[in-house]
């Protein structure tokens, strides 16, 4: 049987030899009810665990290392990042818009974001809420002034096009931001026609009021995610990884991602190599102290 010291040395060796590329991975949820990782450097997508029970949007850190996401029906769910298993946390009180036949009213669940440990959500009229991570209950803060979703998503127009929109909500540098656009997609010709132009907004989390930052890229639906000091977002129509400039809304092409990732509706960083290194250092200190005690 291995001694406690031998077990700790083995764990330290495993952790400390993890590839540095872990720093380019982000967790994502998509429109196909999947949870997994996307490598920003290579575009590789890897599903983790089974499909989620229903559609999810927004992905933020939750209690005890979990991830939180908002379902199309208005529930707060928790995802175990190691297994991908989804657990119900509670109803937010936001309304259902799972399909075009759902109520899909102005208070339907839109997306989820996080700033400084506080969880936020928006609805279809783009009012801002706080969300209790332990119960799921949403509390209204106020209207943002961002345009409301102008239609029931997924409805079909006479020309065969579909009504769709994108919204991302995320915290960065101590501020809360959102991206929003609405458009029609004609699958026969692969054409997108903007209905509401894509813009980046900064939101006052105490009042909900949004200030326009500037125009941004179309089809940004995940909410920007910070990795190594840069902010990344995803053009779902072109399957592209982009950087997002929070000062003006400009986007820059980084690379293409695996189309199997589908429409990315939420993203969150994975643990950084620096965090792993701290664990390694801590284990090394414990092992050294253990050896010194044995020697004395």
C-alpha cells in the first residue's frame, strides 16, 4: 500500500505535468444541448458528458466549482464541469420560451452573466435581474434600455427565413457588458438580414441602465470570456473565434472553430495553469515538510 507521502508525490507529478495548453480551453454550452470545451488556439471542440436536459444559455462560475446556466424555460441549472451532468437549482421566475409555440413574452428568460460573484440575467424586454445562485430566484433591478427582442425567436417568415437574435452578458474589468443583435436567417440562401444592428453595451449593475459602447460583430451570442488578459467571443454563423475590444466593440479574427460546436450560447474559463501551479507548489511544500519531520 502506498504511503500518504507517496500518494501526494504522485498527485503532484500528475498535476504539474498537465499541458500548458489547458490555458487556451474554455467551457461552452451550445444550442444543441451540449456542454464541453473549446480550444481557442486550435478550434477543437470536445463534448463532456450527456446532452443537457434542455437548451441552455449563458455559462458562469457557480458554488463549489460548479457552472451555472439559464434554461430556455427559465430555470437555473448547475453543471458539473468534470462530468457534464446537469442539476436543477431552481426556477428563476422568468418565463418560458423553449419553442416558438411557448409563451415567449417580454419576461421570458434571455441570458445569464456574472460580475464580481453576482449572477445577472436579462429577459426579452432586456430588463436586468440578479439571480440567487442557491435558489435560482431572480430579482428585478430595472430596464437596461437595450432594444427588446423584436419577435418570437424561431418563427418563420413568408419568404422562408427565420427570426433569430443573439445576446451575451458578461463581466469584465469590474464592469458589466452585453452584446445584442436581431436578424432573419434564410437557410435556403444562407443569408442574414439584420433587424437590430449588433452593438456592445456597458450596463450599470446597480440601476440596470445600459450605455452604448459601439457597434460590434453580428452573431455574438455567448458573452465574451477572458483568457490570459484577452476577451474572446464567437461568431456562430462563420464558426470563428474572435477577440473583442471592450473600448469600442471592434472584433478581430483569431481562428476558426470546429463546426461541431454549433451555436455557442455560453462560455466560461477553465482553471488556468497558474492555479494548477499553485496546487503543485502547495503539495511540494507539504512533502518537503513531511520529509524534514521524518529526518528530525
